[in-house]
């Protein structure tokens, strides 16, 4: 009798242990179309927010240098995809700014009094941020995604994917790895690679905010905080805080008009 009871206990124990040792059910891989649908949401969230004006704080840290702090105004006009950044602080950078019209990016320095054409890859104000971090996103058009499963990032469950640049396109980053919150479809983390496969930059988007846009008639999301880490110069990083957003951006149109007029002089 005791042997039968002992055998039963051992059998049950082995069964429980077997269940515990079984691998977790695998994440059902998303197909190409499903991944593209996620990227379209990401693109739409950054590209079609309507007209807006925002106040941003930028903190740039570089190896063996004193941290530099900037305040800037960012304007965007949805109808014709115009985009502008004007630095208000520090005094040495006051009045400097960037303007994108069509596919052209221009830099203006009031001390020189002229416009200079810049590349899309230029670092904004010498920081680790680029124009594409603030404005138009074209991931679904320019990249082919590959499912890399799910991953926990803090309290979030992220869909991870690797994006390979499509042939024939001149892209700043031929390969991108993306972490997208499965619930909100907001980007949580992004890594950008060179053609050689070397990691160049890692970005984090820990805070997002949802507000109502009258021009779009719907809620939109924007990142309140973005952190960029240079993976080549390990001690270089940039913090961007979007302190306020105004979706009644008529002023943005006036600023754009003024800058265009000054450019034509």
C-alpha cells in the first residue's frame, strides 16, 4: 500500500515537473502585411498629426564637455508638410533654425544672414537628434519588416521587428530595429545600424501623451520624452522634452511664411 502511495506521489510530482519544464507557447509570428500595418500606424502617428506648435527642451551631453541646454520652438504644417525648428536659448544659438520645404532642408544663422542647404542626415544643432526624429516618418514605404517576436520593456509588451531598407533608396540607416507597444502602437525603443551592421544609435520613448486634434477630429499621440544614445561615442547622449503642444498652429503658418520671404530676399 505504501509503495502504491509513494508511486502515485512520484508520478504526480513528475507530471507537475514536466508541465513546469515545458516551453512557453511560442509567439505567433506576424506576417509581412501585419507588420506593415503596424508601421503604417507608426508613420501616421508621426506624419499626420495636423498643424502644431511645440516648445521643447534639449540637453546635449558629450564626452569631456560641459552639457549644453537648448530651448526651441518647433512648428509643423500638415497640408504641405513644412517643418521648422527655431532655437530660442542659449543666446549664442538664438534665432538659428532649420526649415524643411518639400525634400529640402535649410539651416539659417542670423549672424551670417543667409540660408544653407543641409542633408537630411544632419544632426539638429549638433545634437544626436535628426530632422526625421521630429517630423515625417516613412518606415512602411522605405523598409521591409521582419518579425522578431515579443519582448517586455518595463510594464509594456512590445512587438519587436527588424527593418531592412529597400534597394535603391538613400537611407540614413539601412537597418533599424524597432520595439512598438502592442496596445497603443507607440514606439518604445529604436536602434539604428550602418550597412556594416554596426549599431550607431539607440533611442527610447518612455513617455507618450494623447490629446485631441480639432484639425483631424480625433485623438493624436506625441512623445513627451525622447532619449538618444550615441553608440559610437558612448558618452554622448541627447534628451528631448516636449514641454507643451499647441494644435491651433496658425502662428506656425505665419512663421513659415516669414522664413520663406526672408529666404527669397
